[in-house]
């Protein structure tokens, strides 16, 4: 029989970062995960951008997340002696006069000028004539590589159980041969199947992306217009992503592949080859806020989900805030607290 402070279900970015923070706090834990393939985190591009580019406003709590991430992800790199995380410029491809004027106006605003710069004409021959508006403080985590490395690390330390968690078999403080004080469910898109948190309202979104190879593109920044083009090294780029609220199959579709190619060709004017096409389901919520907190009925059962399309930006600080609330009774951010679902009609 193993005895731990925390049992964590799921090793996507939520469960991985939560358990890593527990490790740093010297809390004991075991992670149960049925396999990384097909999780939203394994498909995610890993871009962290603090702005909503259409309106040039900040995404929810963006500055809180940025200031925490800057230290957190660098420390993660040093802990594993890897470069999972790096700062990476993001450039908005601007083609219309209206958008250009809007960017120019916004880039002069006192606060926003720390995050965007006035657009300049692109000198890249691989992309169509346009202006590029630069976003400062954008970054990238190679999530695929981090999750695989972290899984290996957990395996070596005997902290991972590689199987599907069966909710019918869990007692108040025991699951099979594991005794725990607290259990945290970080199940991503499967969160809606969790019987202890069935009052939570999900609105999952399917997303698809391509990996392309192009010797001619030669972009070192993330390009964005309709789709993003993310350089991941060796002339490879991720191109995505689509958003779909209703779908027949979780597999990649021909329709979305064609859409991505069409949008890509509106930006770049060079040859490319498609290397891969993937799809995933983002664990999103209607009010587009994460879901954190304790079950109102079983107080040592916790939920960490609803990371939607910005899991990489939000997960580190939210994991810290959840641990602080569990260990020290600190109040969770009201908009992220799962208790908001209890007072709502379903
Ligand atoms: C196409 C696409 C592109 C994206 N791009 C970005 C991006 O650029 N930047 C960004 O920040 N976000 C991006 N996202 C969103 C991001 O993927 C999510 O916010 C994040 O990965 C959610 O992480 P999670 O850990 O909550 O869930 P998941 O990644 O889904 O992880 C859940 C884990 O729990 C496990 N699990 C579930 N149920 C059980 C069970 N019963 N037993 C055992 N294990 C279980 C699963 O196997 C999985 O490993 C993108 C998503 C998609 C689909």
C-alpha cells in the first residue's frame, strides 16, 4: 500500500504542472494517467500570447500569468536542464488599412505600448506584402517534449500509474492500493464524465493543426493572421488552429485541412510540404474561465480543469493558487472558482 498527500488524475499540462509544484513543495504524490496520446496538451502548439489580437486587449488575467510564468518556466528549464520554454516574438500580419490604423493608434497607448510596437513593412520575401505588428512578451513551450520528459521522470521515480482511473473504485481516501489525503482531477476533455463534479458545465472545442516543412519560409517569429505559423526548428512549422463546437469525430478532417491550407496560403508565398495533421479537444467552459476548487460534498476531492485554449499561459499560476487554497485556505479567484456553477441554473 502506498500512502501519499495527493493523488492526481491526468498528466496533461494541468496535472503535470500541479504535480511538479507539489514536488517543489516536498509533498508526496502519485499521478494516474492512461496515456498522453490524444490529449489536448499533446496536440497544443504551446504558444503563450497575452493579447486578444482582434481587439488588442489583454486576455483574462494575462499580466498576472505573464509575470508568474517568466520565473516559473525558466526554473522548469533549469530543473530538467532542457529548453522546453523560450521567448518567441509574435508578428501579426496586417493587410488592411483599417487594421493598420487601429494598430498604430493602439501602439501609442501608454500601457499597451509595453506589449505591442508600431507596425512596420515586412521585408520577408516568403510572405505576401504586408505590415507586421509585433507583440512583445510572447513565448513558446514545447509541450510535447516537456510532457514526454516529465512522464519519464515520474516513471523513474515510481510516481506514475499508467492506467485509466475508474471513478467507481475510489473511496474517501483510498484508490486501489493507494491511500491519499487529497485527490485532484485534471482530466481535460474527460472532465465532463467525472461523477463528483457533474454540475460543472463544459463547452469543449475541437481544434486541428498541421505541421509543415518549408525551406523557403525562414521565419523565426510566430506569424498570425487567421492562423498562426509557429517555427519549431529544422524548417518545421505548426499551422493552426481551427475551432469547432460540434463535430462527428475527434479525428482530423479533410475539411479543416483544406481550410488551414487556404488560410496559410493567404499569408505565405513559398513552397511547403505537409508533414502531419492532428486534432484535439480543448477542455473549454462556456464562460471561458478555468474551473478550480473542492467538491461541495467531498471536501478532499478537487477539480483542476477548463483551461480552454490558453492552458500554457494559465496552468502555472492557477496550479499554485489551487495548492495555496488547499494548503493554506487562501481564497481562489472568484471567476475561476467552481462554486460559480452551484448558483447557476443548468
Ligand atoms: C489544436 C489545439 C491547439 C492548441 N494550442 C494551444 C496553444 O498554442 N497554447 C495554449 O496555451 N493552449 C493551446 N491549446 C489548448 C491546450 O491544449 C489546453 O488548454 C490544455 O492542454 C489542457 O490541458 P489539460 O491538462 O487540462 O487536459 P489534457 O491535455 O486533455 O490532459 C488530460 C489528461 O488526463 C488523462 N485522463 C483523462 N481521463 C483519465 C482517466 N479516467 N484516467 C486516467 N487518465 C485520464 C488524459 O489521458 C490526459 O493525459 C490547444 C489545443 C488544441 C486542441
